[in-house]
């Protein structure tokens, strides 16, 4: 596959990709294996919201990830699994072994009656079987819906029911640091309310005592025991769905963002190779969980499409101590390391001790993703980890974009700390003003939109195309609206400033304020709540909840604790509010709308200028909230 190697070349490629997008992407696509080539490269537009890429083509993405690598890289390591406990032996799977495991599990799924188009929920820890399950689904055309294993039973229920999954794949339990997470128990609780599920497949990871419900629950090992290690990959149409991934937005329940086969493959394969300047034989380590899009695109699909060695890390950066990442890099001679700013910030405070006796000389490229990286963290990462010798690619993208849209190309794009810099070839970012017009020129700021389709973009929201159109294509007609604010500096470099909608980004996890409010409101003494984000030194943003109760609460601390626990139960521990303020009223306009702008300011601790409060129904509530801020 073509790799951009100089900045001049990038500029030329970029120009060509904008002037002749179809020509450009068809050339990229030529480097993949197709069972049948496409009739058209791009159909549809952002007015109609009916995008198709490589229509008419037939392929199987796993043939590109696996079979194609067998001949020359059969004995090369495809996946290195680094366990939570560093004293436990790590595991490796060669391309040959991974291929065989995927074929076995694909045959097993087929034997259970899984068909093309069926939805399969994957609720797995960070173990190779998570990736094997994803690839086995793709091999037979089943649509995987991976749910991050930090989500609660209630969230799992919503996701399984929304896409009507027929199978769920999980493990008995997993340790994250010292904490044991009983995945099967969570699934058992969920399955009481998911009538579409026929079977639950369980991988025995920790020999944990679990209940296996006869008929419904099946052991992974029993299913693959006699399954053949050969499987002829099914032929998928270019636009056949590949996966669903739920993500939060401003309103309503999380959406099942749907990605299709050919465009996603081409885009993720191309961006992996270019953004990270990946070289044959290198070891790539992405610390994201497979439950998020980064895990899908740059831990599983992107690296395997390029025949790379990819690391799956089960643990946390702080266990058994804050040197764990560096240990892992040293042990596996990692060449490219991709993590989140929140992880960097959480390690920054621990001094240089954490690098003692760790050899990081294998590192060549560093990356970040998920949230804006502040300059201080950028420099710390650059100096301490990269030894001022590794480019940092600050990759901006989203679940909906499938792959990286704005990012430096390692060793090609001149860097600027905390800037995602320039768009990938084929990506046309624009900034919009309050009147819905494109802002021209440089040294400007606005809402970030994308003007032209790219192959990796999501095609719809599962089962609700109208919601897809409304959410992303109705704010600015004819444009994809990202929900992010952005600056373009004098050099035309992009710097993402954060969400402009009601989504908060906590440690790189996207959380809708409405989701947290709904969870809090379920508590029996809560009448109403309003949730906003506030700047948090490590997490990027923290969650601040203003809560009205219907009776005098005896002990605020007890209530706060209960609310936090309830949010954990409804969404997951990562969505627990950091700060909870019990208030008598919320600042509402006469039409009953909460003025979040004011709450955000109070949460930020900036009450000097709250702006115009005269349109409020009861301006006095503001003083009360200000006085009680936590
Ligand atoms: C934010 C994660 C600044 C952004 C791949 C986006 C970023 C949301 C960056 C998507 C970055 C992601 N700089 N902000 N490099 N990368 N974001 O869907 O607000 O989990 O809209 O996808 O994360 O989060 P998601």
C-alpha cells in the first residue's frame, strides 16, 4: 500500500484526493483483495445521506486481515496478549494460529445457526478471543456489536435489545488491576431482559465460579473442540454491515453507529499505514479497549490489514505500578505506541522514577487519541517517553468517522503541540459560523464539519436512518457535523477545542449529559437534575451534577454516594459524577429550558461573569447555586 513519505508528497496527494476523490480512493483500494471489483467508487451525497463506496464489489475483510498474510507472514506474530498480571506469561498468536482460531470459531458460529446479517453482542475482556470473536463474525457476515466490558447490565440490556442480538459472547471474569469484574454475572443479570438472545457463549478465562444455564449457556471450548480450522470466507457486498458500535450523543439513548465493509476496510487500512508511518515487521501497541472504536480500527482491523504485530493489553497503566506501560514497551520492543491523553496525564504526576530501568529505545512513533491533549502533557510525552526523538501523532476522529480524519502523518507533517494539524487525504474539513456558513481563511474558529464523503464514514444508525440524518446532517445542510469546536491557525493547522454539544468527554469516554441525568433522576428522592462537564486535571473533563430533591435529605453525603452508585449501576462506573451539588432550583428560562451555560460556568468555578441572566424565570436560584458550589 502506498505510503506518503514527504510533506511535499502529502500536499500533492491531498490535492489530488480532493480534485479526483474517486480516482484517488480506487487506487488505494487496488491494494486490497477483492472477490469482485466495484462498479462505482462513490455514490450518493450529504444532501440525500445515501453514501455508498465501492458499490458492486465483493470481499471479505478477514481474508484481507488473515488469509492474505498467511503466505509470507504465517509464522509472524499477529497478536501479543499482555496480561493484567505481569508475572503471568504473555501469549502470542501467529497469523497462522489466528487464522485457524478465527476459522474454528466462525465454523462454530455457523453450526449454531448464526447467519449473515445476524447481530452478535461481544462483551469481552481484553483477550485475543475478543478479537477472534469479532473476526469470526466478519468472516461469516454476522454484524458484531462490541459492548465495552465496563458497561453495566442495564446498558448491556439496552444495547442488546436495540439491535436485537441473537447471541452474546463473554468470559467468566477478568481482573483489571486488583479488581475482579464478574462479566458472566453481569451478563446473567442482563439476559433476564433480552428475549432476542438464544445463546450465551462463555470463554473460560479465569476459572471463576459461574453458573451455566443449561441449553442457553455454552462453553467456547466445547464449540471449537471439533470445529475445522479451515473456513471459506463468505462473500460480502461492499455495503454489507460490518459492525455496530454504540455511542453517546446530545439526546436520547446511545446510538448504534453502523459501519459497512469495503469503505471501512480501505480507510482504516490506509490510515493505519500512513498516520503511524508503519514499517514492515514493527510492533504496534494501542492501549484502547476493543469496546471502543479505537480498539476496532487501530488495535484489530488496521494493524491486521497491514500484517502488523498488534498488542492487546489487558491491564491498566497503574498496575502493579505506574511503570507498567514502559515495562510493556521494553518487554515487547514496541515501535509504535498509541494511547489517550488521560493516561499520559495520570502518569505525569509520578515523576521520573517510573522510567527507571526501562528501555524505551525501540519506540519510533507515538500517538494520542480520544480528547484534546494539553501542551504540558504533550511535552511530557515527547520528552520522557519519546526522548524528543519520536513524532507524536495527535489523531482526531470519532466512532462515526471509522478512522482518523485529522492528524499529522508521522515523520511527514511538521508538528505543533496540541494540534491535530492537517486532514488526511480525502478529508475536507470546514469550520462553520453561527449563521451556518463556511468560514474562510486562517486564524479562525468555528464548528467543525466535513464537506465530502470519505470511505470510512458510518452509513447509518442501526434501525433508524432518520436519526442518523437528523443527528449529523441537519445542523448544516449538506455537511457532516462532528459536534466538535475547532480552531484553524495562521498555518491552516487544526486544533480541536472540544465538544460544542451536550456530550462530555471523561478520560476519553464519550458520555451524554442526558444519559447521566436520566440515571440520576431514577433515584427515588431526586426530582430533577442537570449535568455538565468541568475541567479536570487528569480526566480532561469531570462530571458535575446539580440535583433537586423532593424532600429534605438528612445526610447529603449519603445521598451523593447513593447517586454515584446508581449511575454506576445504570451506565457504568466511568460515568459516576465527580461532584454533586444538591440545589433547590435550576436556572430555567421562562419556557422551561435549563440554561446550561450558567451551570457550566459555575462548575468551572468561574462565576465572575455569568452573562445575561435576565431571561431566567427566577434569577435568585443562580445566587443560591453559586453560594453552594462544590
Ligand atoms: C474527541 C474516539 C481532540 C472529540 C476516536 C470527538 C478528540 C470525540 C481527539 C470522539 C483528538 C477524539 N483531539 N479531541 N485527537 N480525538 N476527540 O467517538 O470530541 O469515542 O468528537 O472516538 O472525542 O469520541 P469517540
